[in-house]
């Protein structure tokens, strides 16, 4: 891959990873509710899960969607429903407890599997393969996955840090509840480009 194309891929990976979306909204909420350390499995699940997703999309899933477009539409609908449920869970999250009975952060596996129903992740993956690995060779797909893997994790981690820094402000139940409802609304708002592509 030539230098100009590589720079474009890196920039695309950074912008698409750092901008608001379902993953980042949930990481910010998790950072605020559980802190950075307890959110590490969630962050790793996103970074590694999305990297694996890019490889699998490039090696065959794009061909399946090309042959049966309704499968992509069905997956988008499932993702939207799941994100609406997650928004409800975030909005109704209570103050974290030290005994771990309630308010557990997302696990590594949950975060990795979530990428498969995350509409933004699908858009990022399909666009990356289409633009930067059009021939879909092992080398091109592997390079796209490596670049995204190297850039995605530190990018999304900034949202966890931002949420963690808000913990001091969110020390009361009322403030935390207001924050969680705001994060839930923003999570739903992140679906606007999926539902109405021309609006953003």
C-alpha cells in the first residue's frame, strides 16, 4: 500500500474511532460509573473484537452481503433494537456498589460480540475494506486490521478517561442519574446516521 493511501487509512481509522458512536458513549458511561480499571475488559473487547471483525468481513462476509443484501438490513435492525435496550440499561443504572452485586461493567466477550450488532462498527468495517482493501487480498485486509487495531484502542480509551474524570462531579445519585440519561440519549442519537444517512 502506497504511503498516501496508508496515511488516508490511518486518518480514517482515527476519525471513525474517536468520534461519538455507540462504543464511545458506552465507554464514557462505564468510565463514569465504574472507573478506568474496571472498564479495561470492555475497551479490549472493542479493540480486539473490531479488529477480528474487519478480517472476517474482508475475507468473506462482504461477499455474503453482496449476494444477499437483506441480511445486512436484518443485522442493522437487530443492532438498533439491541442499542435501544442498552440505552435503557444505561439510563436506569444505579450508583455503583462495592459488593459487585449490581452495576457490572461490560465484559471482554460482551464487548467483542457487541461489535457484530453495532451499526457504526459495520459501517466502519465495510467502508475500510471497500476503500483500502478493494482487492480483498490477505495482505491488504491484514494491513487494514492492524492499522485499525493500533489506532482504535487508544482512541476509544480516551472516552473512558473522560468518563472517569467526571466521577468527581457525579458523586450524587441525582447527578449520576442525569448523566446516565444524557448518555442514553446520546447513544440513541448515534443511530441517526444509520437511520437517516443523509442527515449527518
